[in-house]
């Protein structure tokens, strides 16, 4: 479902860019590294990785990727969360997904970006130009393999999103969304029991094809059923994971 309000042209960020040599240490100690394609580059080659990128910060509400702009770079998010969206001809916005720590933005594009990326909170990222990334992939085949895995995962996620919007009920959609968010960056560890939802209820509604009222009402119902707890507007605690997963799969 798209938002009803027509939106103004997205505000492009004027990111704070850091010269390559200044974030060498940051590359070596980056908290996002375990969740990112950069993890495929050996620690001894951090200087090579740092030299291939610059870092930037997008303020909340500003875009660092603009739909229709030349796709001459890729972005690896190292902190924060961004909403990925398309603007329809009548000005309405359709959210396609959310990108958090470790997400690599710009893989499934050709000459121009087919979506915009807007910072929900303060988003920190590394920017790789196409030529520099190509050189990295040539030198580190494991990184190219990692990118292929990421692209495959994005395709699977797109297929699941089609199923979610086409077949699932409101409760099943929200349960699926919460389960997916709890698994983000879990890696080999168990999915998180408590996690933050930095996006607004309107963002979630747009992404799931629901109204804001339905999202709020469904969250309240899931809480009353003992499946989740909502200690604050931006946090969720899963109390009954098995029950929530059964709901997401349409088994209840």
C-alpha cells in the first residue's frame, strides 16, 4: 500500500565525507564488518579496503541515494537504518524495504538507481565507486562470492515480499516482519529476542501494504495474545517466538 500524502522531492544529503587515509583504523575495527561483504577481505588487507572507499554520514530525513541518479557507486551501511522507496508519478511513495547495518546498496541496478535511500536516523556508510569496487573484486574473489550470495538473498526476499503482500493476512504480515527484523544481523547466533524498530508505524504500514491504524491495532492484538511486548514505541520484545512463527506461516 502506498502512502496517501503526496511527497515533496526528497532532500538530498550533503554527507560529511572522510578522506580514505583517515578511516583505515575504522575499517579494521568496524562493528559492521562481521555482517558485511567487507568481511571477505582479510584483516591484513584492511589498507587496501580503506583506500577503495570514502565514508559519509546522512542526517535523518535526507537521501544519500536518489532514484534516477547515475548509479556510479555502491553504499555499505555501517550504522543506522535507511528506508528504500520509489516515488510514483502522482507523488505517492512506496517503501520497498529497509537497509540496516551490513546492507550493501546498489547491487541490482544498471546505469541509474531505480529507488531512493533515505536516512531514518543518522546513517553512516562507506561509498565505493564502481571502478574501485571492481578492482577489489578482482583482487579478492571471496568478496565477489559474498556479493553473489547477497544478491541471491535479495532475490529470495523479493519473492517472499510478493507472497506477503499477495496472500497473507494483516496479522501474518506483521508477524513475518517482526520475525525477519529479529533475525537481521543474527548471523550464526540465535535471533534476537529484543530489538529496535527505528522506522515509523507509517513506514511499516507502507511496506506491508496496510494502513497505519491496522498496524497499530494488530501490534496491540499481538501484545494482548502474549506473543510480543512493546516496552516503547521503538522497541519490540518477542515473548513467544514459536507462536509468532506459526502465525507468520499461517498455521494458526
